[in-house]
C-alpha cells in the first residue's frame, strides 16, 4: 500500500521559512510526478507545484502565488519529497499535502498523504 | 490559467436519492494527445482528498459503481446514483490538461 507521510509543519512568523518533508513507501518518488497541494482554512484545494521524473526532464512547475518563494525538490536516496517555503505570509496558512500520481505522464494525484499544518502568524 | 467552475456550492440529499455536480472549465480540457485530463475527488472531514474518477469517466480502484463521471470539452458532471451517508464530504473537480493544475471551488454534499 502506497504511503506518503508529511512532516515539518508548525508555527512560523511572517517572512520566515519552513521546510516540509514527505517520506514515501511502496512508491518511488523519482519515478512518478509528485505534487504539493494545500487546503487553507475556509477555502478549497489549491495546487502549489510539482516535480517530474528525471527521465521526463526532472523539472518543477509552480502556481503563481508561490512561484519564486517555494521550491520543490526530492532526495532519491531517501525516497522523499521536500517543499522549501520562504518569505511566508499569513495567507500561506494551510494544511499541506504531498501527493503522487500513479499515471504515467500525468500530474493529477492518485495518492495523498495525511497532510501537515503550517500556520504563519506572529 | 484554466478556471474550473463548480456548481452547486452545496447539496443536501436524501439517502437513496441521486445527486449531480457540474464542473465547467474556461477552456477545453481535450489535450493534443486526445485525452481529457479531468478528475473528481472527495475530501471527507479530517481526511486527505481521495480520487473518485480519472480522465472524465474512469472509476478509480475501489470506488463504488454508484459514482459516475461524464462530459467532454468544457462541461463535466459527477453523478451519484444513490447517495449514502458515507458520501458526505466536499467534492472537487481538477483539470490536469494545462499547468497550473486548477481545482473547482468544491461542492459540499450533506445528507438530509
């Protein structure tokens, strides 16, 4: 059974940084398209960005609200995905989900982690 | 960016009755490879989203056959033939045809 386990969430001051991790099992993060998606309080799901396999170019893509502030990376040896978040703002407060696509060449998630809460507040 | 417009915002359904959610996109979701990357998810309280339907009309593994998806181009529908108590949650459509991926605003399904 595929498992994605996020960690690293917490309370951070506006302007601060945080690094989220996502440990995967029964799926190889280097072989599939991995995304981060967030759910802010009282709002709907928002896709943040994704990274694709090296065999497809290994590139990342981001949604406009986080572009230039957030960076997605992975460690193939740890089979983990990361989200580095910089210049955090109160409207970045959300539950952040790590997600993986089982479909070749597709970014839409088929597996999701349980999420980790990030609160940006002074 | 492609905007996904979901209606209604909320739905209150008697158990055993059908329910239907509409999702319209501001651009056709038909990709140049001939596939349409439209997905349906449900998020139940305290849980991560789970995929119900992929590429318009394909039920994901383990999804009951009372769930069905249809549509093409810019117009899509998720139908629940007979709503059960366990179907309570917020339903989202998602397009993956073009970056950035975009979700519909969500439809909250409640039981009467």
